[in-house]
């Protein structure tokens, strides 16, 4: 068990590694590792996270099967995601792309569910809020392969879905539409 009170975070794993040069945390447990902060909890057999030196989003890789639970948005809606393949969070151009593979299921309270073979979420980091917390907003979503959407506003089954999100003017962030997902490695 590892606790980091200064970051409101912690982890549990059979094996912990920390690469000081690359600021990378590596967690492994044949049963399940847990990485959490005050908003999210990720459970997977292996989790690697590389801290961003400037304090924003870093790089993530989590093997499957795995699960993430947390709260999103200003309303604090419950979010739950499951995957069988791998999850990565990598920088691409002006975004970070969270890619999830192999039978992905995401559910957001009062918003609905999304299931697909692959999901790529393009994220924008906004300046910190009044509490000094970084704000992360969804710019667009690309879902590929056996896509099923079930929400109060949309019910669909298709092979590919591309969604762009718009926010009130104070959250507006210019984006460059792209269907490519992030590639890279640790």
C-alpha cells in the first residue's frame, strides 16, 4: 500500500517501481493493482503512469481486464468503464488521447452507455479552476467496431461513431478535427 497525501493519491500492488529519471510509476500484481486519487480509481493487472513535469496530464498504460470508476464534470456524475485489452493516455498535438481497446463498456450516470471494440477520447487541459485543480474537458470521441450507444438522447448501433463536443464560451477550446488516435510508447 502506498499513500501520497500531498497528491491525494495512493496505490496498492504486489510490486512497485519508480523510475526517477522518467518520473514513471510502475505497478504490477497478477491479481489486481489499484491506483487512485480523489476523483478516480483504476484497477488492472499492470499500470504504468509517467508524471508530467509541468503538472498536467501524464502518460498512462494499463493492461486488461480493467476497470475505472470516478466522477466527471462539475456535477460529479458517476463514471464507470471496463475494458479487456489495454488503456493508454498519450499526448498528440494539442491534446491527450485516452485510447481503450478490446470490448470497452463505459457508463455515465444520467447520460447513458457506450460500448465498442475501441474508444479514443481526445482531451483538452484547461487552466486550473479557482481551487488550483486542472480542468480536463472532452473535445471529441472516436468509437470503432460494434459501437452501441444507449442514452436519453441517442440510441444507435453502428460500426464507427465520431462525436465532437461543444461547451459554453468560457470553456471553449479550439480543436483540430482528426480521426487518428495517438500512437507512441513509454
